[in-house]
C-alpha cells in the first residue's frame, strides 16, 4: 500500500500531475467530485481520496474551504467511529506540490447502494431530516429524542406519499433504533451545515453500502 512518504517522493520526481502519477502507480480512478478524486488499487481494502485535483492548481496556494470542510467531516467521523452510518477514515495527510496545497485520506472501501434504498434515503429520510432542521430553527421547537415523536409537518399524505413510503421502507430495513440514529445523524449534519454555510448534499450518490448492508453517508456537504 502506498505510504504518504512514498507518494511525495515518487510524485515529486516522476509526475506532472496527481492523476497521471496515481495511474502510474497502479491505481484506478473510481470517480471525482467538485474538488476531489477517489482511487483504488486492486487487492487493497481501502481507497484514497485526494482533494485539490479538479480545480486549477496554479491558483491553489492555500487549503480551500472545501479542504477545510472535508477535514472537519473526517475528524467528525473519527470522533463518532461507533456510529455505523459514518465511513471509516485513516491516514489524513496534507502535502504540497509546486507550491499548491493538497489533502489525501484513506477511506474504507464501500459498495454502490441499491437504487430503491438510495431513493428512499434521499427523498425520504434525508429530505425530512434537513427540513425538520429548518423547521426547528424557524419555529424555535426543541429537538425530541425519538423519530416516532416527531411531528411530520410539511408532509402531505397525497403529495408526499413516496417520501412517506420510503421512510417506512427504511424503518423496516434498519429497525427503529438504527433508523432513529441515522435520522438524528442527518439532523446533526444539517445543523452543522447551516452553522458553517455549507449546503447539505445528501443525494443518493452520497450514500454507499457496507458489506453488511448498512447505508453509509460518504460526502454530506458542498461549499
């Protein structure tokens, strides 16, 4: 497995860019976001996420707001490592190349989430969790402990039938206790996003699956 020291040494002497260097080392690019790429080497059980590879690096002289946001996310996941709905991170590193700042981190390897579960998470649970967060702040309502105690205001049985059905599907899949933990996690992330001016980005593409069938939030914010 590539170490941080090996990455800097080899890259600084042989590569003209992060992507070309990772490919030369045998890594396959899994995908990319606004300011990140994800890489995997066959036979390894983790992936590498590198931040600072999509925007023009010639203008990158310090860590971006996106870098700082994701560092907060990785630290949050490490502090709450007992939460099964958060990804497992390891090896957070900052490095510099040609005067530009980059970040890299290792994350457990996860699988794509089934379409129906992803839709239920996005359109049902995540939508409700984010909207409930907004309702709390607007109306000054105290948070309550259990999902079943929450008042589903803003949901109309006819118009929001699919959202309600998705929530029921997830409750059956996870059980009430785990369902409630996932809901409260989403609520907390929505609150953090509001406080930091980060948009919540819990669409189905930002949920993945662990081998045991647990849905995992992989990338909840966008700057």
